[in-house]
C-alpha cells in the first residue's frame, strides 16, 4: 500500500516538475535576453530541472525589477 502511494506521489511530482520546466523554458525563449543568455538558461533548466527552476525563478527574472531611477539632486 505504501509503495503504491509513493509511486503515485513520485509520478505526480514528476509531471508537475515537467510542466514547470516547459513553462520556464517557454518564458526564457520569449524573453528579451540575448541569444546566448537564453541558450544558457534553457540548458541549465533542461539539464538540472529542480536546481535550474529554482535558480531561474530566483535569479533569472530581472527585467521587471530593472527600472530607471533618477539620481537624487
């Protein structure tokens, strides 16, 4: 019984991880990054799914945070 529950939860986790990988790679390829940056991020997410997703969602999305601030007079 426990073995069956573990295999079901492992399969569910794998499917969720695969869907999140596809979403991340889709976002990477549609971003305004350079081609080299897109390729490196996509390879990192593809080769290291869990670590790549964590790093991309923590460090990868810098476009929305880079705003033009004016210097104080």
